[in-house]
């Protein structure tokens, strides 16, 4: 059978308008006594997008995912999946969700096949379709050869695959993954990333990970939570947020040079990179978008009769963006 073509036990099919917003959080807050785990979080995720949810430990990522999946009730605001309020219409909303928490919910005494059949029953897949659906999900997640083995006898990598497979049972429109590669070796992590990537377009994926290079490789867009709030929501290609950075290597000591560089009209910040040769200064300059910082630099160095050895743009990694975004004022 084709992986995405089946009906639920009540005859409902999984068909949605291509432009639909599959996940929507409106003003969501969560309090535990006086502690705010989330504060006024709002965002939407369209059908087919892979979204990376980032934040330091305690920023509220897992709380947000638990609210989206109906495991927690928000103290304020609403979470909507595929047009269904998770609290008001939990059955309809949860039918659309596949969830892999950081610790996969496995039963060691069951075989993989029996466990996936159980997951299909919980998600109300038609009884006649379950056997074929388990085979299709097993093939997609690389579990075909271990379907009849007990989960307790599987390696960490295979156990994580089983957790992923249960999230896919029922062909949910929305897949929510909390640290899916935690504890995996490099090869297993690469296989898991390929599996996540294969879901693009067919499913809406919300993906949380502390491995920022992984998020950068997989996601179309990232949201960063800090101190329980959204502080950045950006397409992956627009992460520089209007800033441009240049790395310059200049044949001059930094003592007399740095004050001059910081006085250039188009330069907002100058960072010195240590470890270079004596008499050579290497800096990264943050410059205003739309300004001709290169011309200003050439004019300055020409007047000082100082050679410019190298000048190149600096491409921000997701790690650079994340560290700058989550830097508190007292750390600057």
C-alpha cells in the first residue's frame, strides 16, 4: 500500500489545503506557581515546513511541544493543530500529530511489530489497513529486518527508530520531534537526519535539537526561545537579520588601528580575533546594510599607508546567530 493513502477507522481522510497553517500558537503562556515556563509565545507553521525550535536548557522548548501535543494545558492562550484547538477538540487535533519525545515511549517486552500495531490502534487506523501500514512505516524507518524482535533487545539506534516509527503511525500531518538524535553515534545521527529530511513537504515538522549544525542542515526556518519568550523567528536564509560582517587582515598593530576602525561611519562593531602573527591585526567588523564599508576601509588604510592583506565576508553559522541572540546584556 502507498504510505500516505489510507482512511481512519471512522472513514476520515487526511487531506488539507496546501496553504494551511498546520500549527498555530496564540499568546501561549505556562506558569508553575510563580515560575513562567513560557510567556506570550505566538507563531504559526505552514503545511510542509520543517521548523527548528531552539533555546538553552530551561528556555521552554519541551513545554511548548507538550502544549502543542496536548500533554500540558496552557495557563493562557491557545494551541491549534490543523484548525483544531488542542484543548477544545483534543481527539481531532491529536489525530494529526505524531510525537517523539526525547525519551521514546517504548515497551521492551513487545516486538516492534506488535508495538507499531498498538500505536496504529491508538491512532484509530482502520483495522484492515494496520498490517500494511506497519510494513510501510517499518520500511520507511529502516525497521523491516527487526519487526519481529523484542524492543528490549534492540540497540539504541534501533530503539530511536522505533520511537520515530510510532510517531509516523497514522500518517499524521504534523510531526513533533524532541532531540531525536540524542545518544546516537555519528552514522545513526546521519541516518536519522536523512529520515527527517525525507518528511519535508509531505508533513509539517517541528524539530528541536541542541546540535545547531543539524538544525541548520535540516530546517527551513528557526525560532529561538530565550527566558521563555520568542526572541527570533527567521527563515534560515535570512538569519543575519540585516547585519553584514567582514573579516579584515591588516598589516598593522592593533593599538593605533582599532580606534580608527571603530570611527568609520558604516561600522557598528569591531571584534579582534587573537592568535595572529606579530604586527598583523585580524578583525571582524559588523557593518550597516547598504553602506559601502569596503570603500571607507580602503580610504582609511590608504591614508595610513597600511596594507590590507585580506578582506572577505563572514557567513554567519546558526551557532553564531544563536549565541548572539541569547547573550544577556550583562554578558556583553
